[in-house]
């Protein structure tokens, strides 16, 4: 009888191992902003550049996940690569505000502990997402802004740069054009990432230069936990992009999680309803990426297009731009 019991236990363990082996152990999803992303507006040369950089961002995050690293480290790695690329409205190449200056925001959240960190209105921190991570890990706070956040970054040993580092001629020319026309609709987008690691932990992060030609110290949804970023191991991880005021008013990132937990909706049902019905009915434009604890992905948007992509264990990076 003991031998039979032992045999049954061994068989059960083998079955569990087989089932576990068949499951996707990690997933990473990224976005590079939503807006007027159409084939008519983006040249073939530019498409190739976006394809390359989005793929590199996925590869940077996947390198962390495939080696057993955390989802937090993965989203930071993916976003930092996009922060260094002038194609996106984050870090280098961020858009200018009404005074011709660049102000950056970022946030991050740990789905396991519900800890979070954010920085807003910073001007000399090379990697805002790294600063947000440090606020979460090395302070008792969730959000720091302006000069205080920059002093905290200096104390933490985070790399600081002259504001000219973020300057690109393309962003400057856009600023001059928008200033002349008094417009508020930018070219480049916010960046974000959500990840599930092999330990089943979710994380989300978002980084942005905000709205082009923004005034009066305006801050959007990106650094606000629950609006532009949210992660909870019991539901999902979310990163948003779009007209931030609408995302703040509707607590969009948290609302995806809430609908999943309280209404029993799937990640795709929750995200799709919020973006394509709730926000759209209010005139809110944008999109989001979301990832649930089972590795299911949702990437809805109600704008013309959204730079987005994903990679999972055993697969190749998949990149999308248009509808």
C-alpha cells in the first residue's frame, strides 16, 4: 500500500510539472503611445525605426524575465530603453511645455506588495522611471515632484543631466509649430510596460514628457497610481496613454482591476469597455496595455493607432502600430 501511495504521489508530481511546463511562465507588454498613428503619417523609414526600438525594448525586458528576474526589473529595463530613444515622448525627445522646457513624469507599481512610486515635473533626471522605482523602494512616500524629487534622486545616486540632454531638434520644431498655432496635440507618445514574471508577480510602469505645450505645471495621468499605472497580483497590471485628464477622472488603470475583481470580467472585457465605451463616450482619446495574472493580454485603444507590442516565453517579439 505504501508503495502504491508513493507511486501515486510521484505520478501526481509529474502531472503538475507537465502542466506547469505547458503554461506561459512570463509575459511582457509595452506601449509607445496612442494617437494619430496612421500609415499616411508615418513613413516606411520611420516605421522601421519604431519596429526596431520597440523590439529592442521587448528584448531588454525579456532578458530580465528569461533569467528569472522580477517583473519590476523587467518593466524598468524596457522603459529605460524607450526613455533613451528620441522617437518617444519620454526622456530624450520628450515634448516641450509652453515655456519651451521639458518636464518629465513617471510611475511604477508592484502587484505583489501594492507598493508604488512616482515622480512628476522633473527636469534633470535622466531616467524618470528609475527615480520612480527608487521612491517606491527607498522612501516612505509614493510621489515626489519637482526640485524635491530631483534632490532625492541626487541623494540616491541616480544620474542627473543638463536639461539640454532631452532636447531633440524634431521636438523643438514641433514646439515652435504648436506654439504658433496654439495647438495641444502632440506627435509622440508616452511609454509604458507591464510584466508577469516566473514567480507570478505582476508589475506596471509608465514614463512621459506629458502634453506638448502644457501650461501651469500641468501633470497628467502617467505618474498617478490608479490613473495611468496600476498593478495587483490578484487581478492585472495596467499602463495607460492618451488624454490624461480623462484617465485621471475615471481612475482608468484601477478601474480595469476593479471590474475584474468585482464584476468577474476578463482583462480584455474590462479594458475594452473602459477604453472603447466609457472613455470614448466622454470624448477621451487614448489606450492602454493590460496583463492579467494568467498571462492574458489586452491592448485596446480608441485613437487612430497605438505603438504596442508583447513577448512571452518561447515566442518572438510582436510589434503593432496601426489598427
